[in-house]
């Protein structure tokens, strides 16, 4: 029993050492993740500034082209399109009783 008790104490001590080592490794890993995240934020900020700079320079270099002229449709064409739409909607949603009265 004495040998079992000493074995148990050794296992407990080994377990405590393993826990302490694991905590230390997790802390090291967390520090590295924070460092990596900080570097990523720095790179992101630099990239964002570079993109803004390039976009600004590109807008200055672009030649101003006149906007394409879009022909306005006449009011008569607009009225005809509206009438066609109204007729198609009426045919789609008219009451079913209207069809039987017409026949």
C-alpha cells in the first residue's frame, strides 16, 4: 500500500507539472495570436490607405467623358406602355365570372 501511495503522489505531481506546462503553452500561443492579429491590423490599415491613394490617383488621371445621352420616351409611349400593363393585369386578375358571362 505504501508503494501505491507513493506512486499516486508521483502521478499527482506529474499531473500538476503537465497542467502548469499546458497553461504556459496556452499563454505563449495566446500571445502569438495577439501578435499576429496586431500585425494583420497593421497590414490591413496600410493596404486600406494604399487602396484609397490608388483610387484617388486613378480618379485624377481619368479623362472626363461626357455622360451618354439617354433619349426620353415621349409621353404617348409612356401612356401606351401603362395601358398595356393595365390590360395584362386586368386579364390576369379579372373575376372568373366575367369569362362565363361573355360566352
